[in-house]
């Protein structure tokens, strides 16, 4: 092969053919083009999406530069499309058409000879003196071309110049042609990259659209499932609270409640899985800097009752060094549960597990060595709750669950570990723990509790979104230990203890609490297209002494609201979301529009919906809803929300 300053002569091409790629510069006797090779060339054209495209300024600039640098009347970016037996000129000067045929014998075409020559530059200084057959337009005496070779090594065409008179190129002119050919390749690769990006963006948009559609559909399904569940659970609660209900049927009713709770949990976790798959949700965590010891202590208190049912002792350890071995534990037992709820979240009873005696030590979260992390409190509480629930669920009756908060890995990480006294997990099953719907063979809850198989997969996604990891240790027939490891941060945010352990007082369905006896009844408007749910809500509220008007859809709700005095009559409006004619959100927006211009007037609006996603709750709160009560609701919680918001307005107006 010649060096850069040389070019091939046409006589060298009369009896030989050279491979179309630059990968194997082997001269071989002329034969039919290799089909696979030609197919690869064609795939390059497809990758670039260049054939039969409209003129583009970037290519036209290159041909203009060529005409100026070479002082030639004819310049072309010529691409050889053998499948269509033609030349496609992406940009040209001095040619009549962007296409021309390769004819019966393409080997006579100078551009074909150029790409077969395998030289950096192919030059015919005086075509009239060439001894091999050449097919050019009449009058053309000069041709010079540099092969256009893709980054994958396939010759696609040439950047060529022609003239009506014989010429000899200077070294500068030769370099100019080769440089312009290289720029054509650069533009082609840029084009291919742009298409790849566009394709990825389109794919991303399509995937996002599918995810949103899946979320929407699951929301609708969730609502449709939770609506009858709400009826079942509320009816069951009413029966159990009815003194005239036959006690011999109470177990059947409790089974209905337990089954409904399981279905509700399954629906909730399915929605959570979808949310965790939505990158927008997981990338927009509402993080706060919190003290992990105080945070976990508060959550731990919520599990005292479920642990007491199985006589399981909850122990809480704090490690302020990188040593994860803790000998001093908090022991939370049923005897201490009332006292613990009354204590500040910064004050913790401690128990020495070695000497088995109660210690009077207090943890100060703002000491010189706080254990603080940036977390989304709602989502991280879900993680800790899941691990604690599992530990209690799988621990043996009359055993111990140990929870430890501490530092590890050179004081750069914080951890929360939960250790049960359960059957352990077979080593072969550990890799499957965090897959959705997977249940470990041979491992069953010790108290007959149910499991959906979704919780740990949600835990893993949430922890990873916090740039943390979940670690597992287990010994069969002894224990399982789950450790959440998170980045450690400084300067903790103080968690208010005023509401940490406040218990919601139970509400009697038979009459008001003593402190509410002097409260006036509420005028309540209930809108739900499900007749059973509508009647149940009315029945619960009427037993509390409230007046209830019912509507079967959003349109009827607005008609009743306006006909009966609107803001001057009703104290609160309860709205289902999925209603015909007008949705709950439509009613919310209409009522809020009525309030524009009114002084100090705001109707309490409570959403009663089966939609359970955070995104949906955020959406309806932004629309003007004051509070949400998800189906299936607990009667006490439902009554508390209605009366809390209704009496607030009632006391202001009446």
C-alpha cells in the first residue's frame, strides 16, 4: 500500500479487486462481491439514516469548502448504494441530479474504483490517457476522491472533485480532500449519535407513559377493590360493637375483618411496588436530617402490642462506636408500655441484658456523637416497620427481638439492625429474599400471621434510593438479622416528642365522649357512588348524633350543597373520588371556586378514596382537600377525622 502522499494508479485496478472494508487490506482476484460484506455496508447506511435525505447545511458547507480549496467546478459527497444500483449525492456542486445509476458495470465508475482502491486518495489526473475503462460524463478529464470510511471500517462512498481539464494536485490540496472526507464521517457519526439519543428519549417517554398508565390502572383497581372492602370491614366493626349481635358469630366476623385487612395490605404493597419502580418518586425523596435513635425508638413503640400478643420481648440497643456488639439494651415490655408512651422521645429506659436489671440511663440525641441520617421519614418508617413486623411475625412465642442503632464502617455509615428469634433462612434462599412475591419455602409465621411476599422488595428499593444497602445474616433454626446501612450525616434535626406517643382515644359508636357532650351536631354531606359505603358512613355518623345528607355522584352532591345553603348549612363534605358525572376532585375545585372572594370561609373537604399512592394524595391536597381517609377505613379513625375537621368549622361559625 502507498503512503499518505501517494495515490493509486488506474492500471493497478484492471485485474484485481480489493475488499470493501478497511479491516483486511488484501488484494485478491476480482470476483463477485461478498454478500455478507455488502449487507454490512447497507446496515451502516441504515445506522446513519442518510440515504435519500434532504440537503443539510453541514454537508453543503463541506462541498463548498472543497470547491474553494481545489478550485474545481464539480464536488460531491457520493454514497454508493449497490442494493439500488445507484449513487446518492448527499451534497454536490456542479451535478444535475442527486442520483445517478451505476449501470451494468459499476467497476467503471471512478467513485467505485476509489473505494476499492484502499488508498487514502484515488486520483485520475488525465482520464483521456487511462488504459482501463472509465465511465464519466462527457468532457470530464480529472477525478480525485478520498474514501468515506465509517468508524466500523466500511467504505460507503467518496468525497470527490472533478474537472473538465487534466490537473495535478499539490500536497496541500491532497490533504484538503482527505480532511474533508474525514469530516463527512464525523458528521455521519454525529448524526447516528443524535438518532440514538432521540430513540432513547422516545423509549424513555414511552416507558414513562406506560408506567403512568400502569399506575393509573392500579389506582382504579385499588379503588374498586378497596370500596367493597371498606363496606365489609365497616359492617363487621359495626356488628362487633353492637351489644345485640350474637357472640357465637363473632369469630366469623373477625375472620372477615382479618381477610379484608390482608387484601388491603396486598393492594397497598402492590401500589408501593409500582411507586418504587417510578424513578421520579424515588429520586424526589422528602429528606430530613433526623436522629436515628429517637426515630427508631418512636417506631418501636408502635409494635409493643403485637409483640405482647406472642409474649415477645423487644430489646433496643444503641452503639455509639463502630463496635456493633451491644450489651446495654432497652427492654420494652407490656408492663412499661404506658410509661414509655408518656416519656419524651429523648429519654429511654435501658436494660442490662447481662445482669438482667433495669438501668436509669438516658440517651441524649444531641451528644457529641449523634447518629443522624438524611432520610424521607415516611418511607424510612415504612422500612423499619416492615423489618420489625417480620421479626415479630417469624419469632417464636416467648422469645426476643433485638433492635440496634449504631455506627459502622469507619464512622461514615449508620445502621439499624433487627434480629429475630425465628427459624432462620436457608442460605440458598437469601438471594431470593428481595424479589417480589417470593416466599421462603419452609419458613412460616409462628402465630398464623399472613404475608404478601412484597415487603422486603419494597424495603430494598427504598433503602437503595437513600444510597444505602440492606444486609442479611441468618442461621437456620436460630435467628435472622436484617441490617439497613445508611450514609451518616451531622447536625441532627430535633424530632418533636409532643405527638410521638400520643394515643388516639377510642370513640364510642353509642354516644359522644364526655368532653364532647356540649358540642353541637354536624351537618355532613356524603358523596359516594357506592350505595353500601354511602349508607355505612351515614349510619356511623348518625349514631354519633350528626345529620347526614347523601349523594350518589358529584353532580348530585353539588346540587344538594347549593340547594341546602352550602357554606351556611354544611359543616363538612365527604367525597369519594371515582364518581360518575363529576369526580370528587371536580367537586373540590367547584367548592373552592365558590370560596374565592369570601372572607374567612373554607368548607372542610375530606377525601374518602381507595387510591393509596403518595402521588394521588399530593394531587388532591393541592386541589384543595383538607384531609384524606383511605378505604378501607377504621371507624374510629374515620369518625375522628370527620369530627376534628367538622367541629373546627362548627366552633368558628355556630
